[in-house]
């Protein structure tokens, strides 16, 4: 068996990503490597030819962060259910 020290699981919170997380958590049962779940998100910004930029409103940022945090919590629960430890 391979000797994993760290496992990085990128996620877009889709069903295939959840399956990959379950698989990675299963691998983590054997040697107990560090399991990290990563989600990358770029806040929407709109660029115009004159160089001006319109960014996300504070309410939109708050809503997006709340949704992302909830999805990351679900990912943590999936990993723990598959045997990963906190």
C-alpha cells in the first residue's frame, strides 16, 4: 500500500466530488494522513472597457459565504461518516 502523508481533496460540492471525498476518507483510515478538503471560489466582478470594476454587494458576499460554509460542513460530515477523524 502507498504511504500517504497528506491527501488533498478539491471539491465543487457535486455528487462526484462527494464520492471522491468518501474514497479519500477511506484511504485515510489506513495510515491516518492529513486529509484536507479544498474549495476555491472567486467572487463575481464585472470589468468594463473603461477600466471600471463592479464587485459583489456585501449582501451577496454574505449569502455566498453562508452557502459555502454550509457545503464545507456537509463535506466534513461526509468525511467523518467515511471514517476520517477531525
